[in-house]
C-alpha cells in the first residue's frame, strides 16, 4: 500500500467563481468578494456561502482518497443533533462512492432570531477506499450543497491531476432554494446536478436559497462568469417574500437581463418561470407556515384581491416573464422562455406532492432535473458542444 500524499486542490475546483486562500486551506465562493460585501442579510451570507454544485474534478488511479474539511451548516440552535453531510464521488455521470461526514461548525439562524451566530466545530475527513480499478479514472468529488466548506487538504495514494478539458458546455444556472437543492438528500440529487450529470455539462450553480431576488450584484456576477449557456429561474422568492409589485418587477427583470447581456452578448439565455406552488398560484404572497399543522406547511398570507391591486402571484409572474421574453426576442434571438409548469405542474403535484407545499422532495428534484436535461440541455447543448471543439 502506498502512503497517502497531499495534492494541490486549487486547479481541481469546479463550480466556484472565486477561491479564497484562508491560511488553513481554500474556500470556494459562489459570489466574488465585492458582491459578498453587498449581501443585505445574514441568511444570504450563509446560503450564498454553501457549496451547491461545487466539486473537485480530477484524474487518479488512487485506491484511497481523503479530504479534510471545515464545514459550516445552518441550524436553528447550537445543540440539536444534525444528520451527517454526504460527500460524493461521481464517474461518467454516476455516483461511484459516498462518505458520510459529521457536521463541523454551525450558523445558528432563524427568521425570528436572525443574528447568524457562528458556533465553531471540529474539522472532519471524508474518506474513500477501494477505488482502484487498475487504471486512472476521471472523478468528481461533490461537496454537500447545504454546507459552506473550507478545503483543508486532499490526500491520495496515487497522483491526482486536474481532469482533462473535454470541451463540455459550461452551464451557469441561477435560481432559488428549489435550484439550490433544499430538501434533496444529497448534492447529486439536487435538480441542477441531476440535469448536469445526465447531459454531461459543466455546472456552475448560482442558486441561493431564499435569494433569487433579481439582485444587481448577482446579475453582475453572472455577467462576469464564463458560460456557454445561462438559465435564470425567476419568481418564486419574489412572490413568496412579497418583495415586489408588478410595477417594479417588469423593469427589474429587464435590468437583470440587460446586465447579463453586457457580458454575454451572444450566449443562449433561458428565462425559466416558477414550477407549480399551490399556495401562491393565484393568490399573492408572502407565504407563511400554517400554524394549524404539526409540520412545516406553507400557505399564502395574501389573497387574489391583492393581485388585482398589483401584488404578484405565480400566474402573474409566468405571464410577465413570457411577455418580457417575447418582446425582447425581437432583438435578442438567443433568449428563450421556458414555462416552469413543464418541469412540475399541478397534475404532477396531484401524484407527487411537495412535502411542505413549497419545496420539492428528492423524488421531484430528480424529476425536474431529468426533464430539464431532456427538454432544455439536450436541445440547446449539442450546437454549443460542436462550436466549442
């Protein structure tokens, strides 16, 4: 057995827009430093720091791999036990191995107590054994989507080198907690990862739980990030947070698209409207937890009459996004619109309901990912794949 040796992780990191040297290791970020300084609340500080879609991509013949990490997860308190985090190795789009690792630090946060206190915890190690098959393999090591992960050291018993560039389409996606992966079992079960692995594309997931709010700093980050395909899933956070009226929503969408286009004048952009969410289909937000149910269950605090006064429902958002795309397509032939109901509809909800009336469970996350891969990525990426080779 060969001894484990440390290897440089920086050239292996995928799915991050910036990598910070911490003194102990490397901290991948999904927003650059200047944008992080503009984050308006503590909840987004944590959710934007989480590792949705971030992974290490490498080639190795190692039988054993170890990754030391310092991870931080959001929690309601400092003491309640949390399930372990799952680190996954994939090969050719399939999970080849997984390691369950205890959670380290906590970001103690609730919307009733939003201070966001950090409670330090121990480092941990994700260990994979029995990997060798007599030849080098191209692997991706996916970090848990719900943890902010500082990478301390990667060790292996055979050389680890960056995965070769095969010209895969670089897909950049922005969305809400649904795209971030909330309620998925593991990172490879989040719908963007399901879609990316199925279609063989290179994912950068800029979905921020609770914070797909058409923020200018997010648009500027997308503008400055290399991509062959951009998808923007807009609306659910704005409606569920009741953060905009129709008058503000229309120009905010145009402004977001204008900023992205400044950096990507010819890149295909798909504007995706919200999937089915019964509480706010026709009623206005905000969504709140139903106090009469024992478990989390979302209901609308607004009404259909509020929508008549300019508040937003999902039906209004879908109609507005479709109209905006239609208008802009006169001058922007690479802008596309996708109705989110083609990914998950009311008919789907009748057979496969959302566990909290708002977020997809693991089964629906996979369903959305497979549909997105087959109906969007399979249609748009072949041309992009050819043009990149």
